[in-house]
C-alpha cells in the first residue's frame, strides 16, 4: 500500500474523499461502542461465579483454627499469602493482603510517605517538593494520584524494554525525585515487559534521595495472551543484591483475575518496609476481609489452579486482541497513518498515530459512536506532547463489537492522517 507521505496532492485529495465517504457510511450505522476502560467482560467474570458461594456456611476457619469472620490478621491469612507468593514474586512473609483495590494501597502508601516518610527518610516527603518519574505511555490512574496529592511528575519515554534508563539515572540525581511508577510486565498501555538490564539498573542506580522508591505495580503478572509467557526479574532480590533492600514497593491484585469489585490487593516489600506499612495500616483498619481471602484460596487452591484459571481468561480475551490487530493491519498497514505493538499479554493495545492527530481521532470516533480514552490520558497531566498516542481496550466489548470498533478506529485514524498530510481542516 502506498504511504500517505508519498502521495501527490491530487492523489491525496482523492484518497481523502474516499475515506471521508467511508467514515460517513460508518457513522450512519448509528453504533454505540466503548473501548475506554480495561475491564473484564461478563464472560470473564462468569469464570469466577463459583466464588459467590464460597467459602460456604460452616467453612470459615482458616489455617491455625483462625475464625475468618472476626477481626484481626492485619497482614492477611498465611495460606492466602502463600497462594499468591509466586504471582507477586515475594516471600509469603513479606506480603500483606489488603481488600479489593491495589490502587487504594498505592494511594495510602504515598499519603503515608508524604505525612511520615518511609524507612531511610530524613523527613516526611511533604517537607520537600516530591517528584515522581512517570514512564510514558503510562497508567492514567497513577498520574491521577500524583496530581491529586500535589506530586510533580516528569515523563520518561518507554523504550520497548522499560523506561529510558539513561534519562532515569540522570533525573534521580535530583534529591526531590522520590519515586518512579513501573508496570513491569505487559505494561499499561504499551504491553512491553521490562528487561533484566532495565530492572537491574533501577535496583542499583545511585539516587540523591536515600528514600527513593520504585512503585512496582505488577498488575498483569499472569495475564498472558499467548503461549509466550513473559517473565520479569525478582525486583526485591535485585534491590537487596544491589545494597538497596528497601527500594521497591510491589503492588498487585486479583482485579483482573477473579472479580474486580471483590478481589484481593497486595503490598510486598522488604521486611523493614513491611513493618513500616503495617504500622501505618494499624491506624486505618482492624483487619481485611479474611472471608474473601479464604474464598480465593478455596477457589484457586494453588498456583497451578491460578494459571489454569488465567488460561481460560486468555481463551476469551485473545481472540478480541487478534481481531483488533488484524483489522488495524488490514486498514492501516503500509499507509504510515499509525504504528502499534502486538502485546503478548495485558489489557491494552497502544496505537501511535501521526503526530498531532490523536485528539482529532478521538473526536471523529465520538461522532461515529465510538468512545475512546481521551487523547493524552497516557501522559502526566493529560498532556501528550506529541498528540499521537491512544490506548485501546478490547477486553470488555463483545468480539463483534471489537471488530466494528476496530474498523471505525482505523477509518478515523486514516482520515485524520490524510487531513494532516493534505492540510485539510476537518
């Protein structure tokens, strides 16, 4: 297919008229499609329906004859911590099990750091001008936490193997830089996985702030789409080996494993950090929902059970990703209108359109009945300096809706690219 940049003005105008007609025909179908959030579909949720009757009347005693109906157990049931130890990549005794939201744990951890500091701090973070490094494209809710709490954000580009470490290592020479957000496996939204080299450099780099923390949000640890199961290093071990045992805070959850509204969230770190975390949690709660922890143990049983469950999830989700990618290739391949990655896991496809067209694509899509995540959502403060990155979420819609949405997105992307190339104002 001829690239748009190689077309003469007459050919480009003719191509514009044809694609515009295609767009108007798509819009006339009156569709209502939503590709905004990475939510499990009803079919995925159905896989966990057996949990709704667990642990069952009379089955409420956990290991050690602990009555899971009652108060206590601030760090979580031992059997629950063992069950998810391999997924989290942390020893069971260095894991804390919370309630359903890992985002809540991240928010609470940062608030505690702002008010009290963390191990290795000389003062609460709020006494300075705390700054976080934000790999982009990244997760909008990470950025929202920082913006809400007044933490300055500095974008750092992703490289295909994690953040640009040369840039990271320069930036952490500033004492104000207290942390970095990381989604190390099947990153949200690019789908890339951090390399061993990137992880080692994060663990070992010299930082001006002695209390610098890696917020290692391992949200997609077991969320594979192919037989090529990506792996990431044990970040706690790497930090300990580098002489920075307290550097990493690990977060994870079962939100996209079992039931998002009724899952489990996890915090894991060094023994000293875990003690610090539990000291803060003591003032916030008398204990988590241990019945839900027991429910997960009864349902998943062990790591093999967890993997088998996630294979069923992949059988539902993978065809949607494949349909989206095939349509993008058929409609946009060779045009130069966009680039995209083929993720091996996670919940998103990142579409990098022609610079300066992402907002236009979202606007065209909205007119055509397709809801997309706002342009800029994958960058701090909602500001994509290049106005080109879009996050596509194919998990929740039906397969037929994904196909229809993919067609519409491709048409909008091509139309916006032609307008840009030809200097046509839509």
